């Protein structure tokens, strides 16, 4: 894949983005992917090697962060369930690229089951006010 020459505007955008925190950058990447690509919104099984396409397309971001967002997406229960069903894999434009193998389906099902078996995080109880100390009335000395 050939890379496009970077323009001055592209370089400025890259510089501006990289001044943001890594957390903010990953949020921006995720927002971009889910808003631009239907395969992400629909949690369709993604083509093998799609990370390379995303890294090239999102050159203003650190490649490690693009990979992190993609990894997080692929760990979500909804994605694993979709992958475990089998069928086709899709590219960013929604075109079929390959068929999911039986081994891939089995691995996705195992990962999905492992997530389902994890106990849900316990909610933090709301703070309750401490009971007022009991006051004992002293008998009056009459």
C-alpha cells in the first residue's frame, strides 16, 4: 500500500491531535470509526488485516492507539457473538472478504462464554448517613 504525501494541513492536524491525552485520542478514534463505518456500528466480523488499512487511513493518530481501539472493539461481547455465528468477514466498505473458519468461530464462542461467566462488577452502594449517636437521658436528681 502506498502512502500519500503528507500535506501541511495534515501535518498540523497530526501535531494537534498528538498533543491530546492518549485517552482522548482513543475516544476520538472510536467515535470516528463508529460514526463513519457501518461494519463497526453493526458489529460485523472484520476482515483479517483490517488494522493495517485503519492505521493508514488514520495516519494522524498513533498506530498503537488505532490498534488499541480495534482490539477493544473486537473484545466486546456483541462482536464476539457476531463472530461466533460464523458467516462472512467484511472490509471497511461493507464488502465481503472471507469466510469465518470453524476454528475462528469456536475461539470466538469460547471468549464470549468466558465473558459471560465473569461475575458482573458489584455496584458501589450509595453512601448512607451514619446513624445519629443514641443519647441516654441521665436520670434527674430530684
